[in-house]
C-alpha cells in the first residue's frame, strides 16, 4: 500500500477492532501471499464469480467499447487483471492508457509488466493505492472507463458503497462511464460453497490477514485460537467471512497500543461479500447520481455486469 494510506489504515484498524462486531479491514488480506491465494481462489471450481463475469465480458466487451470509446481504462482493485484483458482487446481502437489501481504493490507491478508486454501500444500507468481513498490520483484524460470488477463493490458496507459511488459520480464527466461487476443473490448452498472450499484455500486466505497484522502491527493473533467460519447473513444478504474465538483470550496490537479481549465464540469479521438484486442496486446507483445504461447477466443469472453513467 502507498505510504500516504498507512496512517488511515492504522486508524481504521483501531476503530474496527474496537467496534462490535470486531473486524479487521479487508486491506490486510492483500499482501503478496494474500494476493497469490486470492488468484488461486478464482480458479477453484466452486468460486464461480470470475468465470461468470468473463462469460459476460466475452459477449459484451465489443459493445462496451462501442458505447464508451474510452481512451483511458482505469481498473480499481485490479489484482491480476485477468478479465480486464477482454476489455483491453475490445478497446484497441481507441484506448491510449490503462491505469490499474491496487493496494498490493508486488501484484500490481507484476500484472502491469505483463500487460505492458502483451499490449505494447497502450501506456500502462499503475497506481499503488486504495480505491476508496485515492480517487483523486486518477488521470483525468477522457473519455474514461472506470472498471470495478469481480463484485469487489460487494466488500463495502451499504453506507460505504453509497459514499464511494457518490465520490465516483462527482469525479466522472459526461463522457466517462463506470463498469461494475456484481454477484447476484442465489441458492445459499452455492454461496456457502464458494467461500468454504474443500481445499481450504479461502480459509488460508482469510487467516493470512492475521499473519499480516501480526507482522505489520506487531500483534499477537494466534491462529490456533480461531476457527474459520463463513456465514450467510440472510437479513443483509451478504456472506459474513471471518473467524470465531475458540476460547477466551486477549490479543495485543502493540503498534496501536491496543489490547483486544475476545470471549469464547466471539467473531472476528474479516470481510463481507454482499449479493445484489437488480431493483435495489439500480436504486443505489440512482441515489449516488448514476443511471444504469446497460445491465447484462450470464445465462445462469448468477452474475451481472452493469454499465453506468452520471446524469450530468
């Protein structure tokens, strides 16, 4: 992560650990090892999200390119940027630059170098940063297509989504567009399987956040004292992904001068993954100043890709 974001991440961690339920900001998931584990998750049989999104983009990327004629493609939370290549291929006639944004510096630079080699005519300008805090660092040359894929927006709470989308709407001009990938509400058993794989990769990914916080904040989280526990929250329609304390104990977070007590059975949330319904999500867009220009789903209706524009 960029040095400018470190103080705010530390303060967010303090507030999250003092909240109820206790949480760790999901940014701690994405160090170099966490990013590699996430890429492994995307290839698991039960983790359908990237494949369904790719199915849609294969069919619709040419139309997206025609509608946006983007000269600048920005991808927020780019990771390995695998599905983004479908957009890069389609936008070849107009695209001048690709700007991937991610907190994982090593993953970002590796991905940027691979894309620069594959697309030598496009200027690749990576930004190490947090998509919620660093929107002001995005290039202004347009028309711009801001891509936020993989249903990463589902990791934000509703109030965070509202603030984030409003900030994006304020930043985008009339020639710019926003492309969102969102996971849709479906059978709970399939959702549960997507976050509790038999191979244990998702559990390793979530547990890695404890390892990172121990390293970066001189904390004393003990893996053996926590059980992995992904739950479906029906009221909020999100997967609640986290850990449960096996016994009462305390954790020291020395760099924050913080002592955190856990009761037996108390949860430590690491991430949520909201699932969406079209009417409610279109209202969220409208409330933030966007209108849905197009809504595409895969054949199974598992996933949606939404093209949105601002009213102004």
